[in-house]
């Protein structure tokens, strides 16, 4: 068996091939991801058109620009590096194309310089002629060339050498397999071996252990969400200690996070000026009830008091010294979203542990919702009792008194968006045109969520909700812009049974200064015509009429356009034929039973009519044909059911992993007081508001751009009966944009399963094993008796 030989690259040709492949692996993905595209430029120009020019937004852009001072320079350097990389790649390609091919196929006729049909005398003559030139004893001799000539002469004159050449391509027979190593030969030379070993030792014995140890030491202190484990334990302790936690208490616990303490976080700066500036700021914020004299640890520590003071100043939109406390506040506000998300997860874990009986106190629903409110307050820099209209630019608290008057009640952004254009402009008549356009652009980009909820039990057989079964709530979310509500009036009266959010009722938007008698006459005539028509009004329209009648006010002459309902309302079928037709269509759309009884029954009805008309002699043959058709149809139905089940399984697996694989990017939030760019994220959960319980862990939706379908699973109540739960979608960035919808679960008693085919098979297997063991023991006893 032939051996193997390893050759190092003496000429550098093989190394060029390795370098070319390595550069291609680096340059192709780097160019794809790092080279600026036209789409990014178009998005930047689109953002510039809808940019808000209020003072807080301009200050935020300056902060972001200051945090990235060399962004354009880095972009240009990236371009230059990519271009140089491709130039070097092309140069290596040119070098590879000009390399001499070391391996050539051995041909003795070529070596001797004769034709393939040459005779033996001609071969000898050519060999003598070349030997005189390349023999090592001659002045023009070349040992390597002479060896190749001798091999060629032997291959053409000696039978054994010729046979080896024809079979192995070499007159000497099978040789060793050669492998080329794409490393220069100087790396393994003896005089350089010490330096090579030193480089290996430095890389694998010093640098690699230090890097891995540093990473491991840092990673064991943090959770998967980059929150300190000490902070997680702090949250766990306080939420278990106080199951029903108010909003101010949540802010205190948030300020106690160890991310704001210098011994746990080296990025924290302790300033000497804090001893003078913090007491002054505490006096200015006394109306917010800081509770700075609390004696609980670590809530009484200086870092916690400072963090709490900065948070209260942020919620109050209080101006701070720009070079000291303002910089500290920016760091605190940037860190808060991760900590708040950890607080929500901690409360959800405590609820699960309480259900399992591992902790004594179960946190109430208000606790987790207060944590979510703190997230909204942090992003928008507003207290929860302030008007949500302050999220719009250029709107101050002094202007809010014009929004709520005797004839106008504008309390939410949805109600503001539903006003007519002239009413909005007259309401904001103190603003300039540029400021008004900022307000409209921001309002138009805000979210308007539509939610459709369906609760069911995913089971191939019985889909009835029984006690303790796994209920799957499928939530369809549709995200639209608020500009879809422009010139659409939003009702103010809410029917809780429909699960609509507050602020979605009719609004009386009559202008105080521009109301005329003609409008009132037209509206009164319109009301009379409406009462004459036999029409079933929606609940909120009835209540709106009573409210207006009691106040003696007239409604606007324009017809009120209700918002698209969040809940799909099924229209009743008035005609019998239409109802029958729909029922038939529904029956055709529904899946068949596994044994194909539905289609078989329909086929049987048709064949019975034909049997009555036919003769009695042919009845038996027709019934046989009919049974054969029924069997074929049942087989086809089974195959169709299997395909449907497989498709359902694939869709289910895609839905289960949909949120994990999607990127955390949606729509940008207008948050001028938040120091970073923020995307819209949402919490989706199921709650029992009657008993103040959290039913399912809040699921964070981070990729709602247009539409999203999400499944939430939880255990049905153990007590049979009718239970009302609430599905809530809550924003982490906007105040008063939350949506709730009630679902009713009719829980039945769980069926007692006395026997199951699988259990019978298991019992049969156990009986067989027992019989085999008894037989083996009997045989062993028999053998012992023979002995």
C-alpha cells in the first residue's frame, strides 16, 4: 500500500488559493450587510419629511448625534475598507491565474521529444542524444532532467516499466500520495520553531483563557435579559413581600436595582455635586411624594434615593443641570425598560409558583399592570394621572382647558383624531402652521390597534372546554395608523360587555364660537327621521341619544361614522332560504368525520331515490355498488383528513416559533424625552379582573408592523361553569392606548376516562412479560430438580 507525503508550500501558490477562499468568505457577506443601500436612504428621507420639530425632539436628536460623533466617518471608512478588500481580492485572483501548474501528467514520449509511433531504434537514438546533453557528468548536465529521460527510456523499452507506466502513470510503479499544505515553508523551519511555539502558547495558553474567563465571570452575574441576578432576587423579594403593590411602590423598587449602584456597575459616576443638587431637587419634588425617608434596605441607600429622585423629575419633566444630573438621568432612563420587563417577568413567575403551591402570596393583577404603567410613564415622561394629550408635541397643560368644555369633551388622542380638520385647527388656533403640522404628523403615526379574539381547545376529537384543559386563545392584531381615524367621530360611552377600550364613545365636538341655528334644525330633523325607522341601534348610540336629550344639546348635522368595531359582529340571517344556504355551505366547509359518515349519508339518500324507481331484481346489485362507493369515499375522506391534520400541524409549529424568530423592530415611537430611539412593543395577556388574577404570563410582542397572529395558552378553571376572562393588549410606550376584550368560557366537567386502547396494549404487554418470566422461572426449577 502506497504511503503519504506532505509538502509545504515553497513557492506560495497553494497559499494563494487558501487566501482567495478566505477573502471570499469575508467580503461577500460583509458587502451585503455593510454597504449602504438605496432603501436605507429612502427611509432616511421619508423620516426627514415626517420629523417632529418640537424643542424636545430637536434636543433628543442632538443627544443621539453627540453619542455617535463619527457615524459618517465610520460609514466612509467602511466603504473604503470594502473597496480595498475587493481590490486585494482581484489582485489575488490575478496572481492565482498566472501561477505555473506544478503537476503535469507524465508522458515519456514528450520527455524524449519523439512521436508516439516511434520505433525502438528511434527511441534509443533520442535517448543517446539527450543523454549527451543532460548527463550529470557533462558540463550542460541536469540530474533531474536526466532522471526523467532515463525513466522515459525505461518505460518505452522495458516491459515491466512500460506496464507500470500504463497502470500507475509512473515507470517506477505506484508512488506515495502527495498532499500540499497551504503554509509557507519558513513556518516549520528549525530556526523559526521557537517563535512559532511561542505564538501558539501565547494564543492558546494566555489570550484564550483570559477571554473565556472574563466572559464567564461577567455572564454568571446576569440573566438572559442582561439584568443582574442580584437585581432579580431583589425584585422577587419585594414582589413576594407586597402582592398588591401600588404605582409609587413599583417606582421605589425600580430605583433599588443594583444596576444603579457603583459596586455592581462601573459605569455609574458618583459626583461630589450630588450632595448639593439632590437635596434641592428633593425639595422641588415634594408634591410627588418621594418617600426619601424610607428605612428599607436598599431603598434607603443614597444611590436608590438619587435614582428615585431622577425618575420623579423625569415624570414631572423637570429641568436638571445639563452636565451632572441630566447625564445621570439619561443613563437611568435608558436602563429602565430592561428592568421593567424583568419586573413583569418576575411577577408572572411568582403567579406561576403560587398556583403550584410553592409560594404563599400570589401577586394581584394590579401589580403587574402598575409595572407596565411605569414603562409607559418612563417612555413618555408623564405621570399616570396626566392627560394623554400631552404626548403630542407643542401641547401644554394650559391648552388642555380648551379640550374639555361644556360642549366639548376631548380627553384622549383618539377623540382628538376623530375631529374634523377645521375643528382641530380651531382648537389649536394658538399654534403656528408648522407647529400644527408637527401635531398632525405625530398623531397620524400613532397606533390604532384592532383585536380579534377566539378561544378554543385544540384537539382532534372533542373541542369542548373542560375543567383543567388547555385553552388556546388566538389573538389577531391589526396595527393601523391613527390617520385612519381622521374625520371619524369616536364614541365616549363604553359597553363593557363588548370589551371596548375607554374613550371609544361618541364625542360632542360642536365648536363654541361657530355653532348656528341651521345646524341644530338639521340635526333635530335627522333625529326624528331616525326614530321613525325601525332599526336596531347599537348600545352606545342609544346611550348617546339619552345623554344629549338630557342635556338638551343638539347633535352635529354630519352623520357620525363609528370606528370599525374591534369585535366581529355576525349579522343575523332574516330569510329562511339564506339561512339554509349558509348552513349547507357551512356543512360543506367543515371537516368530515374520520369514517366518512357525512358524505356516505348524502350519497345514501341519493341512491335510495333511484332504488325506489328501479326494479326489485336490480336492487341487490345497486346496493352492492353503493356500498363499494361508500367504502371508496370513506378511504378518500380518511386520506383528506390526514392531509388536513398534517397541514394544521405545520401551521401550528410555525405559529409556535413565529415570535422567537422575528426581529424586534416595529414602528418608531414619538418619545422626545426618552434618550434613545424606541420601537413599539406590546404586552399581551389574559386576566381575571373579577378576582384580580393574572391568568397567562404576559407575552411581549415586538414585531407588530401590520398584522400579527398570536396564541396564548392557559389552563381552564378547575370549577365548571361560566367564567369571564379579559384579553388585554397593553403598550409599553404609549399612555391610554390599551385594548381589552372579554371572552366567556363555558367550562364543562372533565370526562372520566375509564379505559383507553393504549392502556389495554400496555396491560397486554405487561401480562406477556409476566408469563415469560413465569415460564423461565419454571424452566429453572425443572433444571434444578434434574440435577
